[in-house]
């Protein structure tokens, strides 16, 4: 079985998690905070 490379580096993933945590209070749920950030990252 071939290992698949991660689509984003660990730095991008860490920054994404920080962004979600920083913006959770502005949204009604964690999922609603994740959606716009995920759209920006791709």
C-alpha cells in the first residue's frame, strides 16, 4: 500500500487550528468557524 502525502504542511494545519480557536466565539458552533477557514485554505 502506498502512503499518501498530507495535503498541507504541519505549519498550515497548526495555523488553521489556531485560527478556528481564535474565531470560535464569533460563530455559533465550531463547525461554523471551520467552514470559512477551510474555504480559504482549500
